[in-house]
């Protein structure tokens, strides 16, 4: 029924924001599901700068996760998803920083491209464009949206897009939403009810929207699906048409979104379009009225008439000479959408299903795979299958063939066979130079904080279109049309049931290091270090070869080269090397790379697989290399207990220091002997992700009173609101400038003197930010250790604080260790080594109380 309603309108809306999760999901669901309009959410970036509550992906990999989560949300709320080239560089407080790092004109051009491609009638900005929006990236999105509203219609703006074949587009209305904060300058002029119950859907639009919002799992956005009245407010900020009544009831009020109104909408005379457009409208109306959900095929003749009328309208338009070329092109754009929508409704009404399946999930360049196109047609449906083919990239080949011999010998398999109306098999040959399947925006190196786009087909899109698909030509109700479905791999998971994944091209062999970072203290130079290289066979045949390391000058590896054999697709192995850094290696950054060879062919790519139950699987590739940081580093011999947080790679960093780390689970926190640890570290946001940590907060503070050292990395506001900190405090400020000057307030405190004496250089080369969720005020029993601040802001002294509790030490440190340590920042390692070493530090001059603290 939703598909039938879509046939009756040309309404469309684009919603703009800065990040995944900025969108007004209820607005999208209301307009897409309620008004049956085309709706797209244009997010400036993919959320690479955020944190990850469900896994270890950060930066580019996190952007892939959040792109998929947006698509899952759009599947529910009915919208589409678009992006610009912007890379999320992290939280910023100013519009100016976002504009400088991204290039304001560059991102404006991306927004204009999206508008000219999607051609919405209405633009709805999430943000206002001022500091009231909070995040500087929010502010820039709010500033640029009204500029894009005008620029998209101006052929003199971004003329390179016009040269590519895009055309100017005048959006009819611009609205500004209510953002996340009250703004007296942005009072809504239109309130859309989103808590309206839809009898067909069986839910309100708001309920659907909240289920969609809960797909932002990496951001911990799960929420209840509230029932009852809900609303989204919008302010009409600009319009390209005469203003109507002050009280609007719809974003499309005053815009003719009917099918017969297409000529008037685009500025054409009715002329020869009038009759076919009326036939289209009549067919859509009658199909909706005649729909019998138990026998939807009854409306096939009506939909077939509508599809014929749509094609007749396009034909009539092609002969039309009245009106300018842009108006005719705009009408063609809308009619092409209508033709796709009629074809989709016709396929649904006839009950035709096309399933295109590969015999495996991946193939390497030069290999072949088998694919079957199964077409299912209900008995007595007015459907005739006329042709079945595969759509493949240039250079690929497909030949008709039978499925590989052999059937499952499982006893129950005969009860689960499929019998399509027609099944067509193909043997696909993948050329040796086939491109690997990876997110298109990561295929080329990023330039600063923006991605480079090359393929016009993918610009603004979430992912590239599938490489291969099945195309079935049918006649339904006597009307020919084609059905295009992507090639997929299907498996049966014994717990989750059927799982489908996109067919992908992968390297025949991938090479990767056990860790992509190593830290070498100057005192360890000349001593051998164990390095493991992992190999993964992704071909169907046996792979035998050798692997070697490419080292900095003067470094040695034993063995110099090592053989390996992988006997079947999917096999993995690891090769161990002893690497000895040259004794006189200066402090600095070095690289070690790996190269595997099989029959004279070199393999140097590592593969990272991103896979979660709620999203599709993706693979990222880069050169097989590890970064080695050589610098002066010492650490006391302490035993560390660690309570994992979210997206937490800090335990790996502690192991790089040569310290034993025990990951503390719920049982150990409940009943274990915590006194066996010199230091216990609480991971980032553990107060949200580890209920057992919260439940045992009292035990952890007792551990401190009895002489232990507890280091708490950054938590969010619940940490102080739930009184988990030993003494009262408030949060949360942050310092987003990674280069912000640092002042050590307690220079003689052992965290700055033992075993590493901290100097100015230790604050260099930090990434993304200094700290986040620092204390803003605190009990006088805390001692502030550091001061920093963003430009133009007051001093921040709550980013790292110390308290003596009983016999032990407590430190809350909101400095972004979870980013610095995986990035190999030398100063971060030296500073964190001192924190861990605190229980072994010699007695020091008593620290002075924090004179600026407050109760």
C-alpha cells in the first residue's frame, strides 16, 4: 500500500545535518511514510571522529560502521542517505574551525551537487547556523544549508557540475528545524505531528523513527519507542514561491505535488502531457481503491495501464518543443521516477521475486564463481519471463552453466530445497585486474580532512552500487519491464537464521602484522623483539610461498625469509620473526612492512573486516606495515588490572610497555583479590558499558583506601551524577585543540617525575583533542594536576585530578589516552607510564590543595 500511495505524489524533501544521529528521524518517517514523499538525509560526514561503544573501530573504520547504521535507520523510516566529502575530525566548538579544516566552498559544492542530483522540492535544515547549535560542525551545516538553497539554482555556481551534466535546481521552500536547544530566534511556524497512528503500518511514525534511531548502536542511541502525541517543529526560512497562509499544515503546502500537476510544477504547458498524466493518476487511484491485500494480483491490469501511461508521457515529452530545455528535463526526471515506482508496484502486486545468489561470498581477481538467478512467480500470475542475464563490470565474463555438482548430505537437506519458476545458472570469470570491493571513499588517500571522489556514479552515495547483479526481463500484465537484483551470498546461521552478504572481490592472499604499532624504549635498542606476520588464504587453491620483512636501515630480522603453506581457502597461519633494532637508532618514527610471494607474485595488502549483526560486512585494505616509535621510555614493574571500557585499545598499549595486564571480568570484580594489583585502570565510558564496574564501585574505592592505585579514564556525566567519584564533582568540559598549551600545576608530583620526567615535548603530536568530560568544579580534596584550555576560553583544571584516599591513590584523567596510545604518541606513553608507576614512586613533597576547587 505504501508503494501505491507513492504513485500519487511528486513530493520530495532533503534534510541536512552534520553527523550520523543529527537527523530528525521522526520528521523523515513522517514525510516519507505519512506523505509518501521521497526523502533524503544529507549528512556532511560519516561520524569518523566519534567514539565506538560496540567495538574497536575508530576513525575511517568507524565511519563505515556509522554509514551502515544510517542505512539501517533509513530502511525503517523510509528515507534515503547521502553524504559530502567531509571527514569528521572530532568535536569542535567553532564554525570557523570546521570551515577551515573542510574548506567551506568545498563542502558547499558537495551540498549543491546533492541537491542538483536529488532535486528536492523542500529543504529542511536541522541546524540554525549559530553557536546555539553547539558543535561547530553543526553550526557550519546550519550556515551552509540556506546558501546551498540559493546556489543550487544558480548555473554560475559550481559550473563544473553543469559541465558534468547536472542542471540547476530551485528548491521551493527552506525550513529550519529546532536543533537540540531552545532558540528564541528560531520559533517554529509549522508543527508536524509525528505521533500519528498509521493503521496500515500498525504504528505511529514516531515509533518507527525511534526504532530507526536505535540502529545507531555504535553511539549507544538505543531508545524506547514512545507512543502518543509527538511533534517536529519547523520554521519557514525562505521560499522561491509566493508565500501562502501563515498557518501551514504541510511542508508541501502551496506546491502542486500531484501527477497531473507535473507540467505546472516544472514550468511547462500541459499540451500532449495532459492525457497520459491523467491516465497515470487514474490508474494509481483505482489501484489503491481496488487493492485486495489477500489477492494483490487483481490490480495488476490497473498498474500495467499506469506504467503504459507513464511511458506514453515520457514519449510525449520527448517530442515536446514548448518550454525551455531545463523544464523538459525536470519533467523527464520526475516521470523517470514515476516509471520506476509503477514498475516496482507492478512487480509487488504480481508477487514476482528474483533472487540472485553466488556459491561463495568472495572471489579473488582471476578466479571464477557460480551464480544462479532464481525467479519465482505465483501460480496463475499474469507474468511471462522473457530473458535472464547478469550485469557485470567491464572485463568480467558470464557464461551459462549448471550449479556445481554435489548436494548436502545432511539428513534434513531434502526438506529445504528450493524450486524456482525458472532458474538460470552462470559461471562468472573475474579478470585478474578486477578492483577489490571496499568503500569507495577510502579507495584513495584522504586530502587533509576531506575525501577525494573520482567516480561520478558514487558521489554523495553511501556506498558504490553492487559490482554484479541479475537482470530478469518479464512481461507483467502484458507490459515488459526489467527486474535488477544484486548478487549476494546466502548462509544459514544456526542461531540467527538466514544471513545475506554482498558478493565481494578480495585479494588472493592478505598479509598483516599481529599489531600495527610497536614501542621501543631507547634502552631496548639492540635487543630482539618478537613480531608476528599473519597470512590469510582467500583463494580456492593451495598457496605456498615465502614472507619477508622490509626493515629500517641497520635493523635485522631472523629468519630473513620464512616459508608458508596454506592448503585451502580460508586457511590462516602466522610466521614469527625476531627483529633486532640497530643499537644506535635515533629516537623517531620508523616503519616495518611485510611482503609475501607466491610464484613470483608479491602480496602486500592487509585486510580489516568490519562485521556486526546489525550491518553489512565490509573490508578495508592498506599496505601491510607497522609503525615503530623509538623514544626514551621507562616504566616501573607493576601488575595492572584493567576494566575494559568501550572501543578500548589501552590494554594493548600497556602490554607494549612490557607490563602484565589482567582484564577484570564481573566475577573478579565481585569476589577477586584486587590487592594483587598495584594499579587498576578503568577504561573509557566503563560506567555506561560495564554495569559490573558500577556495582563494584565501592570495592574499587576500598581497594584504594587499602593502598591501591585507581586510574579512571574519561567517563560521561553519569559518573558524577551517580556519585561514583570518591568526592563530589561536576562535569563536563573539553579541550578540542590537540595543540592547546599545557601547564603542569604540580611539577613535583610523581606523575610528572617518575620514572619519566615530563617536559614540553611530551605534549606534541597529539591527535584530535586534549581531553573530554573533564571536571568543571570539584571538592577541595581533589588536587588539580594540569591546566589547559581552548583559545579564548577560561583555564580548565579538571582534566586530570588526584586524590589521596586512605593509603592509596585515585586519579581521574579525562585526557584522550584512548586516541593517543593507539596512535603511538610518545609523550602519551611516557605520561601514562608514570600514571601506572605511581604505586612504586618514591616519596614526594606533599601536593598542594587545589585552591580553585569548590564543593
